[in-house]
C-alpha cells in the first residue's frame, strides 16, 4: 500500500495515537505520512491502528445486520 493511501485511511486526529504506539513524536508521524522520512515502527503502528479500526467497523456492522 502506498503511503498516500495509508494517509488517506488514517482518520483525522489519530496522529498522536500512532505516535504513542510507535514511541515517537506526533511530528514524526506527520513527516512519515507526508513521505519525508521512513520509519518501520511508524508504518507498523499505522497498519495496526487501521486494522483495529477495520475490526471495530466490522463488529458494528455485524450488530446492525
């Protein structure tokens, strides 16, 4: 997945949550999502957050149906 795709999937306001999970500053997350630096820990944190959000979404949708 391209970084621009990752950035578009991260909800507004999740920068600090990603930073906390990766053990970095929020600015580093912003720089990563904007393609200004590479950091495996941030990438993994973004993917984990997106997976968690997807699971929550699917859980809520299952309750509705």
